[in-house]
């Protein structure tokens, strides 16, 4: 089965993102608004506890940090994906790095560009229209991140949380 | 905002439930298949950490237990809700009781009937049809439950996990 590791931003941030996802993101109903820290990876259901233990070790040693979100951007022309840009702080980069080395070694398909997806699977025309509109939005959000979530995917493509991990228990 | 406390059964059980929910449950996209331990209750976002601390105390002292699921039933004529019946074991009852007393005191609207909803908001005719079909299903599922989840509701009605709580850390 597929596992993934994400940050869920605060409720207000999720509500804001969902107001766009509802219209523009076909994955809207599959998962709440999130920042992907590690792309979906395969493991058996029995491995979940081991993954959780390793994730505990990572999260215990990293302090809660500030998340800065603002500005709508796009991955076009590579992908017609519109997103809220998340500032790539050293803390976020370190966390992402720890989730791609050692026990969590995984080849990267793309460079890490932290983001919250607002729309995807769009035609070029729709993408240009929507991006034009959303780029006008004045938005800035700042919050503390103190937890990560390990998720697994169901048959229908939706995601369920297996466990949460608080940052900085050993700090 | 609204908080709720649930058990997510294993992936295979969720997949089974979703195969019915997809067709019969309008809440299908709002939350993965679950057993509600405490109905939605109001609290401010700032209260989340306190609720989590109290839930930690409850879950630390209760051991993992066996969940037995089988037989499709309905809350009709009170509500046209079709569900997988979950056996009301002493462990499940004790857990539910702890989530309705002390810090978690809450008036109960209904007696606790542990279940996984498969369909709801049905007309009487549709309800009778679907129940007639699903009652024929031979199904039995048994698994260990070792964790609870505290959720909060977004503006659009969907639920995000705030934190997971492992059972029996103090046992």
C-alpha cells in the first residue's frame, strides 16, 4: 500500500485552500489541504509500525518551526498545477532532507518546492485563466508547525491518517 | 469549531465500507470510514492542545483491544442509516464512557451503538431496498485497535486529523 508524509496547516489555512480546491482540484475530496513532505511510497501494512518508529525519531529531534505561506504560483509548463507557495525555510528543508535519507532514502522525482495545491489536471486554457485570477489575491499566512502526519491510501484513492508526530519532544 | 473522536478500522475494513459508502453515503468524501466514539462537540482551536492532553491520559490507561465487525443493520425508523454493526465489547463501552465523563462530560443524544455507517440520508424506499440487499452479505472482520484519532471539522464539512493517541502506553 501507499504511504505519504504531510503537514496539515491550520484550520483557517485549510479553509482558504479548500475554497479554491473545491472548484479546481479533482483530488479535493481525497485528502485535506496539505504540504507534502515525502511523496507516496510503497510499504506493506505490517511495516506501518516500523515507519512510525523511525518517524518518531526524526520528529523528536526537530523543533516546531514557522510556516510562511503566500503568493499563488504554478508548476507549468511541467505540470498545470496551481498552488500556494510555502517559503522554503532551512527548517522545512532539513525536515524534507531527513525524510529522503537513511531509513527514508527515496529517489526524488522533483526538487523540493513546498506548496499547497489549489488546482490540478487543468487544460492549458483553464490553467491560464485560473492562474491569472488567483495571482491577484493578496494573501499572507504565518503559523507554527508542531506536528507531522503519516497517511496511507485506500483503494478509492483517499487518504487516512495512521499517526501524528509532534516535533521537538527531545528538544 | 467542531471536534470529534473516532477509531479508523484497518485499511481492508475501510475499503470494504467505502465500496458501499461510495454509493449510499453522502458523507463519503468528508471523512474516511470510522467508528464514532464521541459525537462532534464544540471547542475553540486554542483548546485543541488541552483536549489532546486529556485524551492522552485516557488512552494511556486503556489497553489495545479486539474489534469485531459483522452484520449489516439499520437505525430505522429513528434514522434511515445503514451500518456495519460493531460488537459492543466491555473495552469499547469503557472507552466510550471515559469520553463522556469527567473532562469529556457530554450529554448523550442516543445510547452508544458502535457502528460503521455505510449509507444515510435515504428515502424510505431506497433504505428498504439497500438494507434488503446488504443484509444478505456474509461478512466478519476482527482486528486489534491500538489507537484513537482526534479530528476537527473544516468549513466545508470535511474532517482533518489533529492527533492520534496510542492505547496502553501506561499499561
